[in-house]
C-alpha cells in the first residue's frame, strides 16, 4: 500500500513537471523558424571594444541580436579593424 502511494506521488510530480516544462520548451523552439537564418559577427565600437553577437535575420533585415557571453575583446587605441566596411556592419 505504501509503495503504491509513493509510486502515485512520483507519477503526479512527473506529470506536473512535464506540464510546466512543455510550454516553456515549445515557446523557445518557436523562435528560430520565424527567421531565415542566423550568423555570428564581432561588432566593434569607437573605443575598439569588440563583442561577438548572434544575429537573426529575416531575408536581408536584422530581426534581433544576442550578445555572446564571454566573447569580448578590447584592442589598443591604434588598432584598426582589418575587415572592409560591408563585413563590419551588422547586416544580414
């Protein structure tokens, strides 16, 4: 009798977990199909601080950008970005 009560409690907890995690997971998965593609790119400011971003695009429009944690570098004042202007921009 005691084992069946424990089994039922574990079953109920498992079902509650599935019901709570399921909607959160499905909302997260829905993000990417709305956009054509994503890519990463380092974007630098005037002080030569460069941050990597994941850029999500729809066709040729930037939909949003997410900074990549820990992907930051500070270059010296005399550093010049060797990439051409088209590559440096945050375009798709």
